[in-house]
C-alpha cells in the first residue's frame, strides 16, 4: 500500500482548522500545521491529544516536510507569507492556496516558489461553520501534471465537496459575480440598521419570509471575520466594478422613489426582471414556503408579543430591487453561477430575489410601497447612504477603513451573534437540503 503523503497547513484560522479536522477524522496520519509564532504554544495545546496533527513553529519547517502544502492565509498577506516560506518548499511538493482572491495568490506563487514544485490551488466556497459536504470546492490546476491533480483530489476527498475546475481568472470572475455584491448588500443592511440604532426584528412588527432570510444572513456575515470580505472586495478588480454598480442602482432607484415616479420605476424594475429571470422561468424556486421560513425568524409573531394585528409594514425591498437592477446592468446571469459554484449565502440571496421577482403580486406591492409608502423611507435612505459608503470604502482600497466600518456595525449586533449563527446554520441546512 502506498504511503500517505504528508500534508502541510500554513495558517490555522477557521478554514485551516476545518481542513485539519476533516483530514484527521478521515485517517490522514501526517498533518503538519503552523500559524504565527505567537500562537505556537496555544496551537500545541489544541492538538496535544491528536496524534495525526503535528504542530511546527513556522512555515519553513512545514514546507520542508510536506508533500502537499496549503497556504490558508488572508489574501492581503499572501505575498508576504509566500515570500517568506515559499523558498523552503520541498522538492517535488504540490503547493496550494485557500485565498478568496486568486490574482495576488498566483503572482506570489509564480514569483517565490521554486520551479521544481507544482501549483494546484483550491478554494472552498463556504464558511467554516457550514458543512463542506456537497459544497463547491474550486480546484485550479495551474502548474501540475494529471498525477498531481489526482493526488490533490484524493487528499481533499474527506471534505466530500463537489469539485469545480477553473482557471485563476475564471475563479476571480465567478467569485466576484457570486459574492462581491452579495456581501456588499448585506453589509449595507447591517450598517443601515446600525445607523438607525434599531434591530429590524424588534420594531414590534413581525419579521418573516424574505426579511427572515435577510436578517439572518446579515448577522451571519457580521459574525465572521472582516478580512474574508475585505480581500474579495478590494483585491478583485471585477468586484470593485460590481459594488460600484450596486451603489449606483440603489441611488437611482431611490431617486425614482423620492419623486413618486411609479411608471418609470415599474418600467425599470420590470426590464431588470425580464433580463435576469427571463419571461418564463421553469426552475423550481430555491426558497421554501413562508411558513417554513417563519420558523427561523428572530422576532415573535403578533400573538406572542401581546400586540395583535401588528403585521409587517409594506416594504420597498430596495436592497433586492437594486440587486436585480445591478445584475441586469452588468449582464450577470446569476443562475449560471448557481449551478457552477454558488456559495450558500449567494444561493439564499438569489432565493429571496426570485421569491420577490417571480411573484407578480409581491413585486407590484414592493413597487407601490416604494413609490407611495413613506413608513420605510428613512430606513431606505440609510441603506442608500450605507451602500454608497461601502462602495467608496472599497474604491479607496484601504483594509484599515474596511475593518473599521465592519467592526463598528458588528459591535452593534454582537449580542445576537450566537443565536443568529445557530438559527442561520439551521436555516441554510433546511433550504439546501430541500433545494432542487
């Protein structure tokens, strides 16, 4: 029987830890890991009872002994880390990266790795709290033989993910289309609610259906690490274009709302619907029934609050109107990516969009509310400002500014993260298990 290759993980954040767990649980015996030198003792304590995982002091030691090496570090620092440890790579080893943006990863690998090593990058398109089973896992065979590729497939098999084969360029285009604007929308929601100093599920009005998905995913994003979203938005040129268009769509639609031009608004929204969803959509809907989604609401039903009759207010759903308008303006066909490499959050976002746009009654109600009902107008204004703010932040290319904006709003929702993570995970699992 062929001896198992040694696996090395440089960077033991949430994703590195997830990979170590699944490989170890599957019986891989030689897993070498490292993180920042300051975390060495803590990492040793974590794995002291796991004989399969050996904690080393730095990436030089991991690179010298591992046959397959994965860099699981922030995209912002990939160049620095590969420059430091890449020259120590074992002859004939295969090197991979788990960054969300591949352009800087490719440059770093080609610049600092020895010529006698192979390059096969990957990217699990989901967060660490989502089960990798059945989720898309991008594999990029950049500088490697078919035998190398087979070995990497076998090493990653314990994740039980669905392999998607792309180039570096295709990866960045797909992730921009599926994640960049999606994240910007939810970040803008959180910032808007933060600036309004209110939790949307505690207005006294029941939050259900579409709003349930929006609130839970917003909380889920803000409970994660800021750099996951910053790297994708700032370092991916395609992402910047899309985030800018989303802010522009939000602003232009809001201007039509302010003047009450229902005809122009309806014409624009219908045109976006027809371009994105098509006149005839045979695909089964992603989202489940309103009753099932209601199980995941963080609010309470009217009869549970002691205030009967407080039904949801009419909602313009500006975030969703702007999203489909943005896709239409950029010529993005989200369902193409849904089948290729959609993240769970992107699947949810398409789900709530089609839930609104494929129902003539719901879409017309949103357009009418946008044109005439001012009860949500202050929230919509905050959302427009927030979307523009995130777009400007990304255009500046400042990680520090991104981190500051993220943490300001994350702090406002901090007390609800634990509950939201549990509810959001259950909601995603229920919807994913039931999706066609």
